[in-house]
C-alpha cells in the first residue's frame, strides 16, 4: 500500500491522474468498477480514522476529512466511498464492536476487501428515525431481524451493514440498538435499486431482513444506546460536509479556468465584473464552509466523534455552499455548463443530494436550534 492519503499534495496528483479522467464515465455507466474501489483502498484512503493497532491508519478526523474534500474535487462518488469507509458504520463498528468483530472486519475494511453500509432509513422512517420498525430479537445465541431498509448506499455492492433496529418492542429511540449483519447471513436479501439524480456511480437500494439470523456476538449496541450511535454518526455528517466542499472547490476550479479562457466581446469573460462577483461569492461560501468543517473535525471528543452542534452547522452550511458553487459555476460556463461534455452539470446533480442524505438541512437546523435553546435555559 503506497499510502498516498498521508500527504494531501500527493493525493491531489492521484485524484488528477486516476480519478478526474474517469468520473464522467462512471456517472454515465452508473457504476464504479471494483478496480477503482480497490485503487482508493490501495491509496490508503480507507479506515484512516481506525487506530493502527486495530488495523487502521490512526489518523485524525481532521486529516481524513481533508482527504475526502480532495477526492471530491474530482469525483463525489469516490469521495462518498471514502466517507463510508471511515465514518458512520465504520465508526460504530470500531467504537462498539467486540474484539473478535473488530479484529475480523477492520483490517479488511482498510484493505478494501470489504465495504460496509449504514442501514437506518426505512420506507416509513426517514427523518423520524426514532420511529423505525425493523425488529431485532435475541434467540439463544442468535439475533433475528425482520424489516426493510430503504435508500441504503451501496446496496448490492458491499459485504455487510450496520443495521439500526428496535429491540424488545420498546417504543421510540429508547428501543433502538445496532447489529452488524454480513450479507451472506440467512434471511437477508437486496431489494430494488433507486434510480437517482446524481451520485449515479453509487447504488442506492433496499435491504430486506426476513428472519435474518446473525450470531448474538454481532450486537454492537442494545437498546438505550441511540444517543451514542448518533454521536458516532456525527463523523459521517462532517465527512458528507467535506464532500460538498470538494464538489464546490472542483466547480470553482473549472469556472476559473473557463473565465480565463472563454472570450466574448473581445476579451476573456473573467474581465467582466459580473463574472468576477460570481467567482468571489463562490470562494467566500467555500472558504466559510471549510472553516466550519475544520472546526467540526477538530471538535472530536473522548469518544472519538465530532460534537453534534459543530457537525450540524458544518453539514448544513457546506451542503448549501456546495450546491451554490456548482450551480454558479454552471452559470459561468454558459451553455457549456449545461452540456454533459463538461463536468459541471454532474457536479450540480451530485451536490444536490447533500441537503437530504445524512439528515436533511431542516433536521440539522432543528437540532442546532434545540442546542441553542437548551444553552440559554441553563444560563
Ligand atoms: C442518495 C442518498 C443516499 C442515502 N444513503 C443512506 C444510507 O446509506 N443509509 C441510510 O440509512 N439512509 C440513507 N439515505 C436516506 C436519508 O438519510 C433520508 O432520505 C433522509 O434522512 C430524509 O428522510 P426521507 O427521505 O424519508 O424524507 P422525510 O423524512 O420524509 O422528509 C421529507 C421532507 O420533510 C422534512 N421534514 C421531515 N420532518 C420534519 C420536521 N420535523 N420538521 C421540519 N421538516 C421536516 C424533511 O426535511 C424533508 O424536506 C440516503 C438518501 C439519499 C437521497
């Protein structure tokens, strides 16, 4: 393993040479080839946040989200793969898994031999994740799962999932725990794929648990752990924010090149102040997003996860900044911005997801407001 990810300059060259030339093809084919996933793993981009003695790279969340943003400049799909290979489900497995599970899976995740998905959302439980109905029942030395998950990234293309499920019929978030489910478990199957606007190289789809049985030792967290599971999920939110930032930075780079070269009315369009204002606004939004992401990534506490408030602020701002930057770049490119021969229309489609997935921007804002109001109450 060359561990390209340890150095951001080297990583930038890797993205330019290995990822940028292929991103449009993966979008058109709606699939990322397995060799590319392996290339990302070989570059040292997976399980960076996992401790070295557990098979990871032992890097900080801050460095890891910087690598995510670098990759996203060239390809948001690749960057989302990097997020999923470092945060969310990986964080939960690393933090809550027993020694046997961690020793078995974490080195495989680092090497790219296995990919894990996070399975929370259900047909009738999206923002209201506390209402999920997938059940987990302990039966001697096994856990039996029943239910359907929807919108699961990587459905059909990974090897295992961290599944949030309800234990003992306990209502609300108090009844929710998490189980690690390898996809070769009996009673598990992949459902239909969701056709999406952007991020087309990723498969989004359903997971079905029909009396699915896994060993009891695959329990990551029982009922009562919902708050800790969501704390682990804050890493995923900061990772998602870094994808938005990277898409926006990529779009700004294309717009700057174009503004220098495209000539109208006898001069480069970059000499028109109307274009300059667009470029400046993109940079302002992206710089602010970057600072918020860095703050969130640096807020990692003793449990190893970023703090909720900082993560939600960063995710909300960066998601909107990424959409703004991609959309504004499209305007700078004029007709070429709308053409599929240029990368910007793909960036617009990809960026659009990030006010929805990983908790919508409305839900993030509600969490931010609740934190503010609670603070005031204590004062
Ligand atoms: C591309 C993609 C990938 C995804 N990957 C995964 C994955 O890997 N794993 C996974 O578990 N899930 C995944 N999701 C699901 C995602 O987390 C949900 O789509 C998201 O949480 C919103 O849920 P929903 O789609 O059911 O919308 P709903 O919850 O039905 O919301 C619809 C609208 O109502 C608003 N709303 C809902 N409740 C409130 C409220 N109380 N106050 C104000 N507004 C409200 C929402 O903000 C939204 O605008 C993915 C989604 C997408 C699009």
